[in-house]
């Protein structure tokens, strides 16, 4: 039934509350699990004096350094998630993607032909997001396949 499951994570313990549910489903259906995290696009903060080329160059270098560090951290985190599932005999893959979060999740789901998207909702504020986090609500409104949303606890 669910051959491929997409698990978007943000590195938070709240988002990880979906993992036990995914594990049970993956074992039951012998599913492949794809872990992913969306990396915010690089933003260069430049000094107000744009004519000072060395300052701009330094700002770009610092932004790239931060981006590369974040990419490495995310890759290591997703590898840890993979290893935990592989120890239980679950086939896994991982992706670090860049772009708008909701649209990127949907794009990966379509590209990888996933059968189920699983997300832990953070239950953030906003009338339409009382029961779902903003990412979960955005994906739910736009996706054309099943989605499992588990409301994470604040404990």
C-alpha cells in the first residue's frame, strides 16, 4: 500500500515525534522511507557601504561558510535518522533540498513518487493553523496524495 514514505524533518524533537509512526508503517508495508530537510536559501547580509568591495566579499564568504556548515549539520542529522531505521531493516534515502518549504516538500513527493507524506504538526498559531502547523497545513492544502499528520506534544 505505502511503498515510499516521505518524512520532512526540521531537526526539532517535536518534528521527530512522527518517527515512531513512520517506523511502524514502514515495517508493516516494507516501505522505503525518504528523510528530507529543506535548507533555507542563502542570504547574503551586506554592509551598507556597498562600494567597499572587500566588505561585500567578506559578507559573501561568511554567508557561504554558514550555508555549508548548515548543510553539513543537516546531512549528519538525516544520516543519523537513516541509521536508526536501517538498523531495523528499513530501506532509507535522504535529501537536503533548498527552496520554499511547502513547495519543496511537494516537489520531492512528486519527483520521488511517494505514496504517503508524514509530518508532525507543531500546532502553531493562526486561525487556520490551530490544529495543524503552517507547513503541515500548506502541504495538506496542496498535495495530491495521502498525508499523515501527527500533532506533536509540547511536553
